[in-house]
């Protein structure tokens, strides 16, 4: 019984087998094994339910839907890594501008998309979000939002966020980065927060040192954490881009000016970026980086 207490799944299997026998005393061993075989393990290699490819039949069905329903369906398929979903989003998203909005379903799927391990899915979330906000990928969109931010007009949070999305798609990226360099130093913490998130969404090389500087000098711990998270995982950077942050993070690992909690975040970020499971020891990390030519 001690073994069963430590393994709840065994309890469930045993109860299932007992139920089968109780209702059908003549159940064969093969039938009993059928009960066990239906329990899909959570460990081991992936077990796919389908080929995860958009079928011709489903594409025909999607064609009959409204723009809102198309966006919701395709974003959900993209999150579930269906082959062809991001391609269809790219082909159709411009026609959705002014036709879709953030329903609960679309908000949930885009938020999930931003957390995907596949940058194509994150990019799809960016594209769909821009369409839902009603912004076309044109320089005029960036110019209007920058003016709104500078004049403190409208919703600052949305303006900063959308600037990051536009910058990710290559729209006036340099101009947007210059503006965010200013707003990330704003006296208002919420403005700094969404400037950090926008910088992370831009995902270009020149943003890496900006975010490491935020991590080093930002007075609010929770905003330091957001900078570290964008560098390590949540931003729109490739692994190769994230590796560019490693030397600067190592320079802060045991720096006396950095709070103890922030030092822990340095090591967490290093492990996420590199995939190396090294202890919280700056010397060990620097030796590893030197061997790899990173220092």
C-alpha cells in the first residue's frame, strides 16, 4: 500500500480494473489491459492525436466563417501547432483590420501564442493583435502612436504595447526604439513597465543592451524581473540573440550593487538562455563562458 500511496496513478488503474471485474466477472486479461492502455503517459516521447495539419476540408470550412471567427480559429490552430495555420494568418491578417476585436477566445489564444516556444506562433499573435487593435503595418501608425505617447494622450499602455508590436514587424523600428529608450526612464512605473514589454516584443539585437541596462539600473525590483524575463524567455528573441545578453548578465552576477533577489534572477536567466544547469556561482559561470568563447 505504501507503493500505491506514492503513485496515485496506480491507485486509479487499480480502481478501474476492480470496476471492470465487478461489472463483468468474465472479463479477459485482454479486456483488462484495454483499460490500462487508454491511460496516456505524461512522460516519454510526444503522443500525437492527429497529424496537426490543416486539412483541405477545414480550410474550406474556415473560408465560410466571418473574419472574427477565422481569426479565432486560426489563432487557436496556430497555438496548437497545426501546420499551415500561421501561413493562413499571414495571408489573411491584413484583411481582418477593422473586422476583428479581442473577444475572450481571441484574447486567450493570442496570450497563449505569446508564450509559445515557436517564434512563428508568437509572430502570429503579434499580427493578429495588430489587426484586433485596428492598426495597419504602416509608418503612419507608428507616427500617431509616438505622438500620443509624447503628448500623454489616449491609453499609454496600449500605445506603448502596439509600438512594440509594430517594431517587431519592422515598421519604423529605429524610431520606435528611440522613443522607448526615453519612456523606459519615465517617472511612472507603469509607463516603464510597458516600455520594457514593448522593447522585448521588438526582438532586435539593439534592444538587448537596453534591457540589460534596465535590469542593472531600474530601481523597482518587479521591473528588473520583467527585463530579465524578456531577455530570458518572454521576448521575441531567438536563442542566438539571447546569448548576446550572457556577458553582461555575468558581469552583474556577483556585483555588490545588485540586490540579492536580482542576483538570483541573473542565474535563472542564464540557465534559461543557455540550457546549462550550473549552480549559482559567478566564477563557475564565467569559466564556462570563457571556455565557450563568450568572454
